[in-house]
C-alpha cells in the first residue's frame, strides 16, 4: 500500500494504523460470513427435511394405493400368466377345430366311405371310446359288404349300430363344444384383463420414477447441507487474518509528484495516439473496399484498369476528343482488352458483372463500348440485366422489344438492334419487357443462337449482366463470353465479397476474369499524376488526335 501525503510522519502513521484496523475487521467480517452461512444452512436444512418427509410419504402412499411391491417382478408375472393363458387358448381352439372335423364326419351319408377323424388333443375318454368303436364298426361293415348284399340282415344290423353310435357321438360333441367355447371365452377375457394390466405398468413405473427422483434429489441436498454445516463450523473456529505486515510504512527520500518527464511523455503519447486511433477505428469500421491494395491483398485476379469518380449526370460521357482522366482510363482499358483476346480475327464477347448493385457496370460498359466504336470497331451492347435494366434509361431510349422477346422467339435479331444516338458503329439491344423467369429464359438455346449471330456481325459484343452476389444470371451467360470484367467500386463493394470473387477466379467459373476498379478517388488513382496534363491548360498544349 502507498499513500501520497505532504507530511511524511502523518502518512506513515495513517498507513500503519490502517493496516492494523484492516486485520481486525477482516477477522470480524469472516466470523460474520461464517455465522450468516450457518444460519442459512440451518434454515435450508429445516426446509429440505420437511420436503424430504413429504416426498417419502408420497412414495409410500403411491405404492400402497397402486399395490406395488416390485414393478419389474409384477410385470414378469403378468407376462408369464399371459403366456400360459395363450397356450390354453390355443389348445381350446385346436380342440374346437377337431370337433368340426368330427361333425363333418358324422354328417356324411351312411353308405359313403369315410375316414375316421383324429382324436389328438382330446382328453375325454367317452368321446375317444365312441370314435374307436365307430371306426371298428365301419371296418367290420366294409369287410362284410364285400361278400354280402346290402339287404343282408347282418349289414342292416351294422348300419343300425353305426347310426346309433353317430347319434351318441354327436350328443357328446355338442356337450364338449359348449364346455370348450365357455372355456375359450373365459381365457380370452383373462387375456384382455392381463393385457390391460400390462399396459398400465409403464405409466405406474414412470409416475413412481418421478416421485423417487424427487426423493433422491431432496436426500442429496439434505446430505450436502449437513456436510457444509460441519465445514462452516470448522472454518469459523479457525479464522485468522489473511494479511500480515511485512514492513512498516516508510517515506521515500524524494518527492514523487509532479514528474515532468512523465507529463511530457504522456501528452506526447496522447497527441500521437488520438489521431492514429481515429484513423485505425475508421479503417476497422469500414467494411468497404477503400484502396487498390485491398483488392490486391484479397485476390490474385489481375486488375485491368481503374476509373475515377464521375460527377456528370450523363452516363454516356465518352465522346470524340474527350480530354480527361476518366477518358484516358477508358482508353487504357480498351487497350488492355487486346491481352484478353485469343484471336485477332474473331469477335470478342465481353461480360460485365459485379458483386452487388450500384458498382458501375452499366456506366463502364456503356462508355467502353463507345470508346471501341470510336476507333472503328463495330460494337453492340446487350442489356442482359433483365431484372433492373438501366442502359436504355441512361440513353433515353424506349424499351418496347428487346432480349426477352428474342429469347422467347417472338422477334428476330434485326427487329431489336437499335443504334446509339450520336455514335457511329455503336448499337444496343435493350432488355425488353421484364420477364417473370429471367434465369430460365437465359438457359434457353436462343441465347447461344443470339451470340453467334452477333459475333458474325460485330467486332465486340458487350454484355451488361446482373450482379453475381445476388442472382445466377451472370454464371449462366459466362460460358458464351470470351472475357469477364468484374467491377469493384471504392467505398461501395464489401470487402468480404472479394473472397467470393477470388473463389470464382480459382474455380474458373468465368473465362479470363479481370477486375476493373471503379469510383476511385483522385488521391488513390494511378492516373492522378496525369490530371494536370489533361486539365484546361494541358488541353491547349496536347496535340489533337482522333479516337
């Protein structure tokens, strides 16, 4: 402990007395804590003891009312009884079936030969004896009938005996049937009763388990509180102070305040840390791409070019003799397109896409197409963002018939191509009426036919497609493109989307994928140093040239 005081002796006395009082109060506080703990434990013991007694009485009452001793043993006894009952029921059914055979045998005509029914399973000696005698009489009659005529008195006497025997057997069968039927009904009733008792066993067992669980919980709490009461009593009896004085208070030889070097260093550090912290916090909270290095660190995709911010309201700003930084940047992109060509003799299909809406696909694709048209390249731009088409609005053109009409086979190619006003060699195909199923429409074979026809007529085919991060339309168009230009806009494109773009590049989802940085601030653009060259004074000095 330390104390800052202008009088050294006073400071030492205060510290020494403070430590002494602290040790005394520590012992008092510990005893108070132990006493409060003991009181609390006693109260809880009384409460838990009452609850435990109540639960034990509930267990006793439930077992006595339900007649439970051991549910598992009772259930096993029920199952054994049901098994024995089923065996007896099966025996009764077998005997009834045998009685039916005997009845069929008795109902046969007297002059017909029959086979005596089996008496297996019968325990009645009278019925067994009658059936045996009847079989003997039939056998005897059959032997006599071989040598005597049917009118012989002996055969007639045997027939009379057989008829009397069948009548006796029939009466005996009816008596046995009534006994067996009554016995079977009783066995069936017993089965139902036992099955009902077996079904109640799980419910009783669950109810008993709930009660016994409460009993175990209360018993565990009661044992735990008894143990804690003894532990608290022992700790209260051996309380000592946790602290001791190692060295008495002493005074330093030099003043501790104020320290000039510390004050100067503190204010200097504050003067540096506040602006650094402000800048760092701004960068940490900003989840948007703010500089070229953000793109280069997140992905290995080549950057084809940059376009600075444009403050003009008109979207199509590229015109002949355009002397500005943005004009030169579009020319640079146009030049770099040569490195993406696989053949100088064939048309080139360029696909423009981005991560989210508002990254400048329409602006850059529209002006790049104008730049290509100005150097004598026949160019057509396709408004394939059929969910939110913007190109026709930027050019102040109608959107009556377009791509959607062609893809469903309503119109031909010549009916949807429109020239761009004020630009030679530059044409546009608008989106047409918005379809309810753009993805299915782009999957039709008409898309391949459209691009084949356009490549036969134009040097460049520019496709303005929807963002990749929102819909799959761009991926459906990608197989038909020769190169893909991916727009990344400063202070607009989220940084986490750069990982998605890098994945698309590595998986080669898009052909010859390149990035164009759009909306670059003047301080961040590589072309900023040329601003003076294309300023008002620079234009006068620059040699005029045709685009």
